[in-house]
């Protein structure tokens, strides 16, 4: 069991450099003995160093051809080693540390299992930016979210009257977890799968949140039939708008009406 001296806090700094960080996340960074950063932009690491000098990048653990399961385990081990050494550790992650980020969840669970204090501070995620940039209210029609490869590997029920959001489409169909991207053949399989539900001329949006104050989000509209020829990166999210209207559940409405009488 842990001595209780070490601790771990995993924080999200949002998507846009310097603009999305919360006061609680900033306080966790400034109060840490050691900061680990899973951010791909050197500018972000420099910005973090202005708050706490000892910033250690987790990015070198990533490598093309190396299983991300190994990478994630090494990230967790690196953070936990410092916690066990009695340090106040802060793990910094893009967006929200609990959204499409396995190491924070695993590190916090492991730290707690060993008797250390561990917590997560939320951040503005790519999903939050997506709603704002595309003007989508998930409460209007409903919203389904899937990781793109998981969507392909398993049989999922898709409601064409709601939004469908597919994450990490740039690596869609990769069963190895070793690639940074998959090619047109894999994307065509995704097109084939979506074509079982949506017409070929249905318009989708390839979305990427802006990460710099001077940047703009990517909001590229493309027909489903052309998706295989579009540049889809690791950070690209695919948004599929509804293709069918909502169908009233008349039986349920009648039962509700009976309760209202």
C-alpha cells in the first residue's frame, strides 16, 4: 500500500492553447512536483514549463509500429513511479483527460488501488468544440458516439434519425493498434459499412478542433461516396447528420396522454 505522501492528478487543458484551461487544472499543474505531458505540440510544453519547470513529455513513448497498449502501460508506469517516490504528480492531457485517453484512467485506478490519492480534473474536449463549431445541440435529435475502429469491429445499432459521431477515423480499421493512419482500403470498408444505413450522396463533415487562437477548425463537407478519397488524420472526427426524420412513438404518446388525463 502507498505511504499516502505521493499523489496523482490528471488534468485536461482543453483543445486551444492557453484558452481552455480551468483554474483547478492550472492549480494542479502549478502545485505539482513533477508534470507529465501527453501533448504533441512543443509550444504547449513550453507553455506548461511557464507554470512548472519540471515537465516531462510522454510523447516519445509513441512510435509507428509499436502497440499503443505498450505505450499506454509505459506512460502509466512513468507517472506511478514518481507517485510511489512520494511526489505530487500531475498528468496533463489534451482536451478532457477522461475522453479517448486510457492512461489517465488506468493510472488513477492503479494509484488508488495502491492507496494513493488520485483525481481527475475535466477539460474542454474536442466533442465540446464540435458542438460549438458545427452548431449542433445533441438534445435536438440525439447523438451517437463510437470510436471508428470499434464501430467497424462490432455490430452496432445505428439510428439514422440521430447524429452519428465517429472518432479517430484516421486509424479506422486498424486491428494492431500499431499504426498512426490507415489507407484508402480501410476507409472504403468504413464507407461500405455506413452505406448500409445512409445514401451515397449523404453529406458528412470531417471535423478537427482548432488548437491555436489564430487557427480555425476544420469543417470539411464530403459526400459519403467520396469519403475514401478524403484526408483523414488521427485527430479527425467524422460527423454524420441524421438522414431520416424522427418517427413518433404513437403508442407511448397515447399512454402518456392517459396519465395526463
